[in-house]
């Protein structure tokens, strides 16, 4: 190999090895790929026929390369809606100094889905953002989508949905409403817990939220529910629980989020 070729190969290796953040980042954050529950990976620009996906990505710690804790917050923004995620130190072989990683579950909309990662420093100022990751979902549109998230790490909040016939979907009966699905019970912070119903029967539906278990969290817990009907613009509802309001199976402190009528 000619010396010039050796230099070219080294440069190529350097360029490839820095792709973790430069593919969709450059701004200190990246979405690397999404994976469905069977393990099938969809890359940026791809198409999937699976609604529930896990988003994986990388972010730079605003505190710098040597910090052992992540000094800031990471948000996944999906079609304009933010959900917070928990970064962990990057463990893969191509990790750059100061690079952390995250995964989070995400429920796609029918059609176009834009996913971006935003990093804020501990003062709440934006410290980084990725380019937009696009994926097209060949899935039927849903009549009802309700997503619960909360702003504290490590504790357990639960969404409860009641249909017009009194059926009840919640963590221990995720398919408690026929033809609907509560995707998962998040028990360690931030959510999301997402309820979807493709063909809603007519009548009144009620969403409630219970602070189930503080699990040592002593701060207040800001909670958000986003409700989208017919995949339209979400209505956003917010509430704050105190630490003392976590009360397991007691409904006393339940937040009645909303009651809405499907035609
Ligand atoms: Ca939960
Ligand atoms: Ca979680």
C-alpha cells in the first residue's frame, strides 16, 4: 500500500469512528436507530409496520468528559411532544469521552414520525440537539392515544382508563378495555405509559392517574397527560402530586385527568 493510501485509510477510519454523534447530531446528541419488539431495526428515513418502538441514541454530558454524573436532562421530542429519558454512561466500543446513551419506548403515529433529541444543562438551557430522525409508520390511525409522563426519576405513576361500558385498563389489566392496549407499566420514572385504541366505541371515556409508589422520591411530581383523538393535535393536561400522595391501591388522591366523548 502506498503511503498516501495508508493516510487515506486512517482518515476514513477516523471519520467512520466519529459517526456515533455526527450522523444525526453534530449538536451533541443523536438518535441512532429504533427497534421494534421483535428486534427489527429501522434506520433514519426507513419504514416500519410496528407501532411500539424503542428509540436508542447518544448524548454528550454538558458537564464534560470526566464527569461521573450526567449534569442535565435529556428529552426525546416526537412530532413536537417532549418526553424525558434517563441517560446512562456509554458502554459501547466506539464511545467518545463524555458520551452517554439512552433508550426509551415510543409509540409511533400512523404516517410520518419526526424524532429529535434535546439536551438541557442543569440550568435548563439547551446544551445540545440532534438532527431530526424520520420514520414512516405503515400502521392504522388510532381513535384514541393517551400518553402519561412525569418529571421525576425512580418512582411509579400509573394511568387508568375507563371506557363507556365501565371496562378498566391499567397496569395489571393492560387489555382491560377490549380492542385497546395500555403498552407498559413504567415503574422507575418519567414514563411514558401509552394507551391506544384503534376503533373506539361511542360514549364517555375517563382517564385517571394515580401516584402509586414514591420509592424514596421526596420531591413533588409534575405529571403530564397528552390526549390525541383521531391522531390530531394533543390536548395537554398537567397536575402535581406531592410525595405524600403516593398511596398504592387507595384511590383517594387520584387525579381525574379528563372525561371525553367519542362519537
Ligand atoms: Ca406505572
Ligand atoms: Ca422508566
